């Protein structure tokens, strides 16, 4: 057996490259089935290729000496820019490289969040392929609530409320006198603390 390294797709013509085997090119006419185990692998290969090209054309922002262009989890992509012009250019460049691998940005689901600790509100007008992008004052990304002032007050309150809800749902179990305190503490860490502290390490 061999470890699959690359699957190249150009206009529905595929060839496979691995450490021990290079296949001849062959045509494909069907997409992978929904739920197919190879789908996530194919998506990761395609998106990684596109993002690599995208990073070569963008500035991003410098954080602790490192240049940060984007934050990516699966198909959730957050672009990071210093100003309106850079962000507009980044969105255009990302759209171009994604189209090359037959992917497309959903402009209606795309949002812009301007983070400014000074609290100065400034309206920006950014569009993607002629579609205006909505500007929001807060946004939930990967389970964390991000606000314009970049403060965590809202997120902390939300986490406390979610932890209370989690405790209430399991209250009979967590307060059961049939379980030792040690076991109940374990369950509290599992069901309550995990909710309250979600995302705190990052």
C-alpha cells in the first residue's frame, strides 16, 4: 500500500501522485458522493493549494513578528487586513484563486467586522464581484463572539450563560447524592467547565 500525497484535477482530468506510484491521466464525469470519505481529503488538497497562492499575493497583518493573512478552519475563512483597500484586494485575490479550483465565495454569507479599540465607527463599502458585503458590529467565528472593540466582556457573559444552561440540563446528575463528590466534579468538568472555558486557551 502507499500513502496518497496528491490528487491533481485540471478540467475534469485527474492524475494521482504518491511516493511510489504515478498514475496516467484519466477523466472523471461524476462528483464524489455526499458523505464519501475521500471528500474531506480532496477539499483539503484543493483549499490548501488555493490558500498557498493567495498568501503569495497578500499582505495581511504582523502579529508578534509573524505575518498573518487568514484564519482557516475547513471552509470557514477569516481574512485579516490593516485597512479597507488591503481587505478588498485580499477578497478579490482569494476569489480568483478559489475559482481556479472550482470553488466560490458566498458573498451573502460573508461579513466584514472592523475591530477598533478606540470605538470609532467608520462605514466601509466593500463589494465582491459587484455584491456589497455586509458590515456587522459583532460576529461569531468558530464558537467565539468577536466584537468591534475587541473586548471579551460580551463573550465572557455569553459563556457564563451557556455554562449555566449546561449545568441546568444535567442538574439531576451533577447534584445526585448517589454519586461521590469526585465523580460529580468529573462530570462538572466534562459538561460545564468545557462549555465555560471553550476557546479560552486561544
